[in-house]
């Protein structure tokens, strides 16, 4: 696997880690409590790291390919939301995820 594709994958994973930590930090009772919750702070750090990895990946991967690949994070968000936070998943969610996955596969094949 090309190094730049690996960096893109790491950027997506770091972004999802950040998103998960931000959601976990949202359990604080007040906005200021959420803002200064360690999970929020670390989550923002993950987002910053994800942005840096994405910037490096863009050196060799066209943006018209790299950005649509980040749609994989929607599938990860659905799974994390459901299994980590007990969020409901319905037929519309599953149908949307199938369409997103099909789009990413079609893009990868081109």
C-alpha cells in the first residue's frame, strides 16, 4: 500500500477518534464543562492531527479521490454511535450506508 494512502487511512481514523471523543465529552452538564472536558481537548487534538495527515496525503492523492474516500467515516460513525453510545440504527441508515459504500468502491475501481 502506498504511504500516502496509508496516511489518508490514518487521517480518517484520527478524525473518527476525535469525533468519538467529542461525543463522549458532550455528556458534561454544561457547555463550559464540555469545552474543558479532557475528552473534548484530546478529541480536538485528534482532529488537528487528522488534518495534518490529510494535508500530507494530498501531496500524491488527487483531492477529487481523497475527499470522497473520507465518506468511509460515515459508516464508522454509524457503527460507533450505535455500539458505543446506543444510538438507534434503522433501515434508512443502513440503506444510506450501503449507497455510501457502493460509491467508495466505485471510486476505488476507477
